[in-house]
């Protein structure tokens, strides 16, 4: 027998053994290192409407690597450990109706505010395609610098358009050329507006089907709500065009059936109607965020305030505005009860005194006051956008393999949706962006 001390192990063979062991460890889902671990946290699952307590979440390379019980021993030392004891964690919120692509460098002031309120994804609803693409490149280079951004470029409207500064005026002669141009610029969808002729809208619908690009926006004054959803309009923004259906239950039921059959969604932006009711009463929703807003936006809001003060409404007009707001809430509840999928949106920069970030939480509170349960509102704000965008593989739930866009809360939002604003930490692409 050869003495043990005289045995010689081939170095190449030894390295192969080590590599094999490392490969086995990784194959068992046991990565060697993590950048962030959130320990002993309660995961709020808006889809299953349950809360899983005492969980440990491992994050690596901007994604959730694995989730396990916090009762198990921590096998690795991450760069950062967050004690989640007594706290709740949800996927990041989405504001599905904002306007941020109308001015260069707006991302520098607005994106950090959105993130601070837990908003990790936004859908811009009309602006400059060039600015949209610049912002998206910035976010590709620095994913933690702002929310995920999708947008349509300019609004598509009739001639003349409602919003000349950010619209393309279309006719049957120009529609294909404009759509080709936007397609070449890589827009995510087309935004349709209030004065599109029916034949132009039908041409947009045909083009969208051919190129697999959705269209969404307002219901044109020249088509019925049923015709818009039958044409394939992916989402209806605000409640414009469908609010009058409340006066006729048969027409409302007809629309609900058409929307369900066509797979159309609704982004009601109740906060817009709340602001209109407040402005009618001479109330102005000033918030500390006002001081940091873009000067052009502040000027527009101040002009609105001055105009209202110079032309005050009568007592009956104020009462009617309040009634309209309450009726809009009832309509949203009717849509929810009928199973029409809803999205949360604020219309920041589209409505005076609607603030970035903060007003999405106002929107969620308004949905709760309309009678929608907190779990369902959470689903609208974190999961429904992922489904609408076809991005459930990356967003919407807290699962291994999904992007680590997360919000840690001090209180349980499933008890009261206003607890969703009690934010402790925000994580964007695996990085702490609010401490």
C-alpha cells in the first residue's frame, strides 16, 4: 500500500471536481452570493388575495432569485440585509396614465418623485416620440433611475386636433404615413383621441392588427363606445364617452357586454373628476410637491386657478359637480362589478393639481371610496398592468425570476388601501432607491 502522504492528485482533476461541485450547488438553486436579502417580511399577494408571513427574499442581478421561509438558516451573507419584521412587501405600482414625455429633462425631476411613491412603471399617454426614446435609453442605461416607461409618441386626433402641441392631425390621406413613421420610431402603442373620424379610427384599427401594435385612448365623439371596443381599442382612458350610458341601463349593459367580448380595459382616473369637483368649489389641491414642478406646468395650473376665481360657479353648479363625481364613482363600481378589468392612472400633467406619484395614491383611495376592496385595488395597481402589457413574466407578482421592483410598507394595504402610501423602502431593479 502506498503511504497517504505520498499520493499525488492531479491539479486538473481537482479543478474539475471543484467546478462540478459548484455546478451542482447552482443547479440546486443555491447561488453563491446575493446583493440583497429581505428577511422576515410579509408578502402581499393581490392575485391570490393572501398574505404569506415570515418570508425571505433573495435578490441578485436586478431579479428575485429565490424565496424561502425566514425560519430557515441564512446560508449566505449578502451585500445588504433588510429586516422586514412587521412590514409588508408588494410589487411596484404602475401609473397607467401620465404625461412625462412633453419636455426634455423632465425625467430628472419627475422620475425620482415617482419612485419615492413606489411607482416603478408608467404608461405615458401622449408627448414627443423623440423624448420618449431618449428617456427609454436613459432607463436602459440606468434601470434604477426611474420607472419602466412605455409610450405612444404624439396623440392621434382629427384635424384640427384638441391638443395641437402634442398631436398629429390625421385624415384618410395621411393616416398610414403617420402610423408608418411612428412604427419606425418604435412606439409601444398608438394613442387615439376625441375627434378622430370613424373611417380614420377604423384605419388605425386595421393597421394595429396588421403590425400587432395596440391602440388606446379616448373614445372619439364620432363613434359609439361599442364601436370603439369592437374595433379593438385596448383601453378606454377616463370615463369620457361612457358616462352618459348611466342614464340608460340597457345601453350600459350593451357596452359592458361589448367591452367584455372585445377584451377592452378601462383606466378611469377618478382623481381627474375629483379635481374637477374641487375646482368647481374653488378648492385647489396644493401639495409640497408643487414647488418642485416644472415652471411651465406651475404656470398652467396657476392660470387655471386665476380663471376659476374670476368666474366662480353658482351654488347649483357646485352641487352638480359633486353629483357628477359621485356618479363617476358609481360607474367605476359598475364596471368593476361587471368584470371589466381596470387600470390605475392619475393623468399627471394632463389635469391641473394632479401630482406625480402622490396622486396615484389619491386615485387608489378614490377607488376604495367607490366601494372596491383594497385587495382588488392592489391588483389593479400592481398586477393588472403586467397582464395588460403582456409582461406577467417580469412584473406583477413577487416570484422567483421576476424583476425586483418592490415596495416595502409599514402597514398592511389589504386592510386599508391608504396604507399603501406608508412606504418604508422602494427597490427598483434590485437597487434601493428610497431608504
